[in-house]
């Protein structure tokens, strides 16, 4: 197994060397091919690689690779959002989302996150914040279109151009144009209003290194309402070469409810936590989700009914 792991890591290093030498990470045949190979190499979950135990040199490579992946992902979303937003006025860009290469992955991830959120919530959230929504806010779109038809989504991004593109995507949709709101701000500058959301999503690419990720989480913990849900993306095994890992120790002030590690082509792990400091239900019954004890057998049933392989679920109690 050690030899196999060393071989896979060497393959990732070789791909990193090629990617890091590219003049541009914008979509092109070469860029698409290299990142496609990288994702395929990192998808297997049957390895016992712990990226925290790798050599310092490989750790540095991984940190740089995650940043390159984030940059390339941003360019890819910008490219397709621009194309879809430029369609003739009589066409709804949302009807053409399937042209985005990873749209099916977002459909699966959205369903997964909705199922998991449902395990810890007794009512439908009225307002959701998504921090780091980007030029193609697919998570918000998928949840709004297919799972939460009465919920308002507030999308936060530091990049005004990304918000302009994202807003253009939904502006022609009679439903989502009313339920998708965009805010251009650094989340660390957002203080007032964060306590109004039942659920806050933190995108995988917000905080590309441990320090900045923890800083964002600490800020949200300070300003979210007690009892509100924080949903994060993490990574497991080889997939941690693509995205940052969120550890339980990063979530001080939250009760960590579930970490779910998919074993299919959904790359991100899903982390669900609850802000401590309040009762399970809010006093006025209108803000925050009422949480129920995690029913892992029910979660397993939901996932297994899809015909997927057994996935990994972890449960935790409150973190002091």
C-alpha cells in the first residue's frame, strides 16, 4: 500500500509540475486535459494517505496546487458564466446550465447537502447565505430550483465582476431573479446581518490556506445567530490535494454534527455544524433551524437508496 501511495503522490507531483508551468489557467484544451487528469487521479478514496503526514516539500506542493486549482476553477466558472449570460434575450441562461462540465456534480452535491441539512432541521430555512458564491453560483441555484423553492439566497463574493456575471445568470428567470440577492463584500467585513440567516454556506475556495480558512470560520462564529447552521466543504484522502481540509479543531464555538465523505465523483466532503450558545429552537420560531439528533441510519438509507457505495459518515459532539 505504501508503494501504491507513493506512486499516486508522484503522479500528482508530475501533474503539478506541468500545471505550474502553464502560462495561463484559463480554459483551453491543455488546461482542461491536465486538470481532468488531476481530478481523476485524486478521486479514489480507497487509499490511506494522510496529507498531514507527508514531507514538508509535498505539503508545500499541495498548498500551491490547491491555489492553482482554485484559480483555474474561477476562470472556468467565469468563462461559462460569460457565455451563458450572453445568450439572446429570449433565452433563460439557467436552461443551459448543463453545458457547464461539472453541472452534474453540483446536482449531486446539492442533493447531498439538502439531504444532510434535512437531518438536522425541522423546518425549511427562510434565508440562506452563501459566502464565496463566485461568478456561477451553482449551489445556490441548484438548491433554489430543486430543493428550496421558497427560500431566499443571499450570495456574498469579494469580486464585483463575479457578482455581475452571477446576477446576469438569474436576471431572466422569473423565480430566481426574486430570490437570489448578491452582495459584494469581503466576508470579514460583513458583521451586521449575518445573524439573520438560518443557514450559512462557506465555499471551499474561501480560505485557501489553514490560517485564512480558520479566520473566516471564527468571524462567522462571532456574528452568526446561536443555533444557526454552518455548512462547509472539506476534502478527504487524495481529494485533499484539490481542496483544503476543515478539521474539527477549526470549528470552535460550533457543535460539529456530521462530516460526510462521498466516494463517488462528488469531490468535496460536507461538514455540518451548529452555532453554540442558544436553544435548539429560536424563541420567535422564525429564525434559525430547529435541530434534531443526528439519525445516521436515516442518512445511510438516503445515500444507499441511490445505489452508491457505502460512504463515510462521522459524528461529533460539542467542541468546547
